[in-house]
């Protein structure tokens, strides 16, 4: 997919994601854009999000319900720990997993091994019952 053009719509989508505390659905981004007076259509939001994910500028995770959720990305390889209550998310690096993936790949004659790991729990903002 080609890089998204530097358009007011793309900049507005990136601004919404940068201001978010956690992951947002495409519908969340679209609703925020509309609330701010942008006329960006939902299809345009999806198209830009897909291109930004492909470029590594935006992260995407799948919620337990199967919905894609997006957030601005730091650029380096990382995983996410996401609160199941409020959606707040932090980037985490887990070196032991990186080493294990490389080891398992080598043991089986694979290279360039990729993985996807999504971590979730309840953040400190939500006290235990």
C-alpha cells in the first residue's frame, strides 16, 4: 500500500490518535473528527489507518470482541499492556520473549520469525473488588 498522502485528513487522524490515552476504534476516530468539525468520511479513516499501520506509524490490536483498535506507535518493536476496564495502554518490551522466539525459530530452521502478543489486565486506576 502506498504511503498516505500528507493531507489535512491524515494529519487530523494522527492528531486524534496522539491525543488518545489508549487504543481507539476507527469509529472512535471518526466520531472525534466529526465532533471537531472535520468532514472526513469513515472509509477515509479506515484507509488512512490501514496505511499508517503498514508504515509502522500506528499500532493495531484486536479486542476480545474481534474489533480492531488503533493508537500512535513509538516506532520500535514492542508489545502492549491494555486495561480491560478503561482501555489505557502502555508499550512494553519483553526481552525474554524476543530471545525465545529467535531460539525457537533457530531450533526449527526458521529465520525472520515474527510474533504478536497482546497483554491485558486491569490498571491501578480500577481498585480490586
